[in-house]
C-alpha cells in the first residue's frame, strides 16, 4: 500500500512538472507573439541586407529604411554601389497602399534617377508583420553581446506573374516564406528579423518561364532547377525606434 502511494505521488509530481513546462512555454510564446505583433504599430529605423547566392556566386545589397505606423509611410534607400534601384517610397492614402520607386534611367542603368509613376503597392514591412502566425521557440543566441530569444515561423502566400507581351498569359503559385525573429525579452523588443525567400523567388522564376515561354509548371520548374540553386535571405536589423521618428516626403 505504501509503495502504491509513493508511485502515485511520483506520477502526480511528474505530471505537474510536465503541465508547468507546457504552461511556461505557452506564456513565453504568447509574450513573443505580442512583441512581434507590436512591431506593426511602431516607428523604427533599420538596415536591410539582402544576401543572394546563385551557382556559388554571392551578392549583397544593403538598404537603410524608416517606417512610421500612423499614418503608414515607409522609405528605403539603397546604400550599395551598382544598383539601378535607388529608393522605394511606400505610403497609405485613402485606405490603400501606394508606392513609387526611384530608378536609374537608360538601358544600362547609367542615366539619371527618375521616379516611377504612382502605383498600387504593399507595406515595406508586410513580409514580417503578418498576424495570426504560430511561433516556435528555438533557444537563446548571442547578438551584439546580448542574449536574445530566437523564434521561428512561416506562412503560406501566393506569387503571381503576368506576361509582358501577352496579358492573357498569367499564373499564380502557392509558396511559403520562412521567418526568424530575434527578441530582447527584457526590453520586449524585436531586434532582428530574417526571412528566407529562396522558394518564393524560385517560384517567381518558374512563373516567368510558364508565362513567357508557354511551359507547363513541371517543365518550367525542371529548367529552373537545372539552371542552379538560388538562395536569397533578407535580414532586418532595427537600429532606432520611437515616436519621434518621422519621414520627410522625397522630392518627387
């Protein structure tokens, strides 16, 4: 009888520890989700690094950006050499998001920088401020000599393409984006975000071949895969935040 009570007591303790662990994980995940979701309502400045690799050839483009939440305005300026795209200006107007881009004119990109006409666009932080995501705690990491919590997530989206020569040739594919969030749990802030767009960009190439070369998805994907592996990872590092941050409309 005594042995039975001991077994029951041990079982209760084990179950309690397991329950406490899952409660702790849930509390941590809820806290992380709140921190990440709050980013969409913050004003902040950041550095964006786009690192790509194709057939062992690597390239890197660096941008400096600023985003204000209310009203939404975003601007990114390329600080790398050799880019034909200089600025991206995105803003909200009458409930819709518009954008204009400053691009170097000329066939070789050697002319003056000119602004594109106003067109429908997306928020510059759309890739990483999607709500209703599920987050997984991956552990702690050192970032600038500070302990941060790493959470991962992913979401399904669609990529579309329309032929430049025939508007009837258009298609859409389901794709996925993988995300990493580095959080300072003490200050309750997102300090770095990274997302892998490799599949997203590969699917864009597949769509382009489907629409421009009239290929099936299978044949288009085969050609893209045979041309070599393509990898692109974007990293956002937040450098400053606060309500005093503002954006001056560029001279367009």
